[in-house]
C-alpha cells in the first residue's frame, strides 16, 4: 500500500435502503458460484467464467488482499446480513472512486443494484471524502445504464475506455455522481 492511500477498515458493514452490505466470509464460498456463474455476468463483468468453487476462493482471497492494500472493497449485497444476493465494489483508481456491482440472476428486478450503489456512494462521500464517484459501463448494458440513471449519475464528457477482455472488445462510458 502506498503511503498516500489510507487503508480501509478491516471489517465493513453498511446499512441503508433496506440492505445490509457486508464483508464476504468463508461461509459465502458455496453461494458465490450460484450468483456469478452466469452468461450475463461473464459477458458484462471482468469476473472469470466459469465461476466455480476455485474462482470463489480466489475472489475471496483477492478481496482480502485488495482490502489490505487499500484499493478495493468488495461487499456482499444482502437484505438482512444473511444470504448474499450479489456484490458491490468500491475501487480507488487513478480515474476516480469507482463503484461496480453484480446481482445474481435469481435476485434481479428487486432494485438491489440501485440500492447498493446508493449506499456505497454515500459511504464514499461520507467516510472517504470522495467528491465524485463513477461507474464505468458499456452503453449496450441497458440494465446498468438504468441503474446509473436512477441513482442520479450523469454521463461524463471524458474519453471512452476501450479494451479487450475475455476475447471480446469493449467500450466503457464513464458516469459520475458528485458529492451532494
């Protein structure tokens, strides 16, 4: 961890919007493949595919490493602190404080991503002092664009981010939400 990047708390639990965002635990390893081993998640996110037990273990280990480095927080999206329904991420990056999310297919249509983004943005503003949080989304990902719009993000006039991942090209737009 660089001396300019403060560490994250060892444990984090955020509540709001009818959700509890909590740290992933060893007990969640069996639930992660059900949430993340899906064609939509494989297509729209950098999560590995297939997402199996080994991928879950690697994700939990990386989560702990990134947290210790002070670069990324990965939290399980729950309604009560129990069973995970998805994940929300907060990443300190050169381009800004970025939020990302993925909701398991069986749990979509409940506003989980929208609510998790709002709770994580509030954490970034209130606890980290962020002036702006960003989402990096593909314009064709209608569900994520809807989350961005409903959460109050606006499309920023910044260069598109292009690249290739998992053998397919992508182009990301950057959406921003300023501190209230």
